[in-house]
């Protein structure tokens, strides 16, 4: 079907620069040699009307105040002018106040739908998207499990020096996708233990957000401070939730995959928590795994063993964890490189913890995230499609 589409279409485009590069270099390389000008890139975008102006009125008001115009709603690249105020203490105070208001609203929502009380003063760490092994919610929850185990091993004084964190995971799993369903259950089972542990629950909460949809996203995204976009490099075409989070001043921990690459370029690499293998490295790492050359990080093994110990109930998670074992075979061999990326993921999370303790630095990074999001407007995307692919002109709606 893809071959027919390439042959019959006058233009073929990817939806992020990395995606387009992979299409040209790997999937459709033969066609590129025949029709090199047929292939383009059109990076996805999001509408700032819904994903900032409507869903985050407090932050929207601050942006308008400091830019002295609300034209950014239709010309999102105007956000770049916030950069000149990134060190301004008055903006910092307003920015932090707006974020706290959104976090309090989110905390009320979580209490209402799950019964779990979360602390708005903790770091709100959110991953919401379709549940799939390549999106690696399993990496996220294994990291949370390791964090919980280490907290349990600490003294009360040592725990006081950690960064309190609330981890929220949400999304839907396809009805027959068994491993995705197992991941959802594991998140819920971990939360049931962690959230009722009096030694630890002041420092860590784990929440599965039910029935995730656009309306829920409009509450989650404004209240987010860290968002996880951690797919195996080369497997995410683009993603748009990463753009929504970044626009709202949420920092991203992620791999060089999909639109993450361009977001990092726009907001500044120092404002992005990068980890993991690159798309170019993934094929080699899979081959090395098949040859038995992979040596797991002790922290990765510790997290898996904690699951199989029964710490989170009696459910048999071996079929899920088996996907991370062996060197090859269907559903095995850790095809999505969770084990390979786990140590660099945990190291990146440690950098997050340290950065969050420095409030001035964190707020500046948050401001620069919003300021660097101008490229990711759907207005820009649609305009490029119209002028460079569809060859149509805009049609003004007549005034009534």
C-alpha cells in the first residue's frame, strides 16, 4: 500500500525532520533515487488557541502581559521575545504562581477521579499517550519502582534531601494488546503500594490517570512540570503532546526521537533532559543483543527483581518482563531497548532532581521552553502544506 501511495502521489512528506530523514534513507530509499524532489518534511504543529490560550488562562495572561500583545495567539513565533525576560525576578514570581495554580487544579482533579491526594509542591512528572511498548511506559514505571526501592532503603533524614515527585501515567491500550494491558496493571499495582506506604508517600506518589482524552489533557498539561517522551529512537514519527507540554513551560525528558529533536534545538539543549540511544545506534544495538553482547545495568536487574519478589501483589508479571529477556525471538530480546537505555534514563532523572531544587534555574528553563515553542504552531504547518504541497492560497472569511 505504501508503495502504491508513493508512486501515485505527487508529494510524500514526513511529519518531523527525523521521520522524513528515515523515510528517505531507509523506507523509500529506492524511490528517492528516482524522484528526489518528491519527498519533503512538514513538522507537525499544535493550535495555541486550545493548548495555551484556552487551557492555561493564567499563563496565557502572563505571556500577553510581558509581550504587550496577544498577537502571539496567531503568530506563535512572537513567543521568542520572552527570552529577554528569562532572568527577570518579577516574571519568575508570576510564572511560578501560575504554575502552582494549575498544579492545584490538577491535584483536585486527581483526587476527584482516583481518590489519591497528591502534593502540589512535589514535582509533577507526567507521561500521557497511547500505551505501547515502543513508547516505553514500562521504562517509566521500572524507573519509579527503582526510585521507590531506594527511598525504602534510605533513613528518614536521607529522604528529606530527595526531590518529592508525583508520577502520573495515562493513556489507553488497544483491547487485544496484552502487554500494554499488563503495563497499565503494573502502574496501578505500584501506585496502590507506594501511595499507602507511610514511610515513602510524602516523597513519591504514582498515579494512573483513567480515561485519558483531550479534556483530561487540558487539565494535565498546564499543571505539568516534567513530561516524559521516551520512545525508542527512530520509532515515533513526530508526536504532538511533546509540543503541548513544552508550550506550557513543561520541561521534557526524552530521547532524540520524533519532534523531540527539533524541540530541543528550538528551546536549547541545556533545557532538555536527554538520554538514550540515537536512531542511528538502534539497529547495531539490536544486532549486538541478538549476539548475546548486552550486559544489563545492575539497577535494571534490581527493579525487575523487585517486581518478581511480589512487592506489588500476586499478579504474574513474568510474561511482561520476559519481553525484556533473551537475545531474540517474538516478543523477547528487549526489542525496544528498555534495558539498554535504563541507566542513562536514571542518570537523566537524577539531573532532573537536582535541577528542580534550584528554583531560579528551573523557572528560567520553563520560560525558555515556552519561548522556544513558536515553531510548533499548526498555523505554520498548515501554511507550509498549502504553499509547498497543495499549491493553494488562503481564503479569507468575509466579515459579516
